[in-house]
C-alpha cells in the first residue's frame, strides 16, 4: 500500500493543512508520497521533501498549475492515481474542490472529512454537525479521502529526507476554467485555521463597532486570530472569513475564547476540538458551557476589559 497526499502550497512553501494530511496518510500504512502540482514550485517541493514520514515527492510543474485550478490539478492526479491505494486531500476549500473530481473519474466512493484512521480501509468521520461519529469502511481498491485537519496532529515540517521526482505534467490547461484574479486580505494576525489562540465574538456584541472595540484589544494582547459566530457575521459585525463553524472554518487551536456566543450546534461543530475552551456568557443555560473547559457567567462588556488588564 502506498498513499498519495495532494499538497496545498503557494508555489514557495507548504501550507499547514498538508502536514495534518501527511499525518493521516502515515496511519494508513505503507509509504507516503506527496504531489506538488505547481508552477516554479521547486521551493515547495523541497519543503515537502523535509516533512517527516514522506518517502517521495512528485513534482509536476506547468503554468496551468500556478493557481491550483481544480480541473488541472485533478487531471494531474489521475495520471498517477493507479499507483496508489490511498489518495488524500486536506478537507479545505481547495481539497474539497479537487477530490470529488478524482473520485468520480476513477469511479470510487469518496470518504469525506475523516478524523481517525482505524484500519487501512476503515475510518471515523463526524455526522450530524459532529453530534455523532460514524465508522465507515471503503470497499474500493483506491480510497479517495478528504482529511479534517483538526483530527490529526501535524507531521513535523522538518526531519524528513524524501527524494524529489519530476513528473510529466498533464495538459497545461484544459480550458474548462480560467483564473481571472484574486483579492487577498492581508493581516498581521495569524491565519484563523492555523492560529494557536483564537478570540471569537458573537451576536451579543451588538454592532461592528462594539466587536472591534471589545474583541480586538484582547486579540492584540494575546497575539490571537479573530473569529466570529455565524450570527455575528450575518449581522455584519465581522467579515465572512472570520466565521467559525460548520458553515465557516473548522478550527482546533490551543486556546479558544468565545465571548457572547451562545453555542449553536453549527458553531460547536467548528471549534469543539480546541484544546482549551473558555466561554464568557451571561446566560447560565447557554449551550457553549457544555463544551467549555472554563466558563464565566458574566457580561462580556465587563469581563473582557477586565481580562485584558490581567493578561
């Protein structure tokens, strides 16, 4: 058995989700290979070769891979798919865009959002917004898998010594999609899905001004990323890319502070794997307290400023 991990990268470095996916792949048994499909991505291939547990890096370089268009990446995966028993993608927007195309093309059932490897063909995955865990067995010869990154500790980014093999690229561009441009939000804060500390606010903050006034100083003090509940995002208090939850981003930081968040099921599904959860809410019956390690029944407009003073 050999597993292939489809790396997420920016043509210069490897994104953190790839490390979690490698960790899952090593638990499937056999060697782990990593595919770098990019343009002028030799640096990313070299970084992938340093990941602990990786035996080989396959580097396919072509202009059509520069922006990671799903059609082009899937075509590259299909060229070598027959060589592997497991093909794993991070369960990110990018991975979930490519994986179904590969699974459909080779006519196998995709195994989505796995959080645990029980055996080479048996996995666990959350269902019903994380309220239940299903054990699923893949009966196909090739398993196409997306990995929920919060379910696996990342592989070490250094310490490996994999060989780098150059592969012939698929058709440069099949014309089914075209990259038109991107708008990248730049921030001095850590990326939400990679942050070790996250400070999130909910609808109780009342306005975008209050959200910024109360939550930003705490995040600054802790060097944390800012998150928000769906209700806060829908109300316009915070931007969409801050949303944590089943319909937002799935996170598992070392510390998650939830202020004014009641704890709807869809929000809990996105953060309940955090190592330490601190909840601040004046409603003693708020569901967020059911998953919190530390709960403070208090008015967040009083508690958060006091917390900032002592941090």
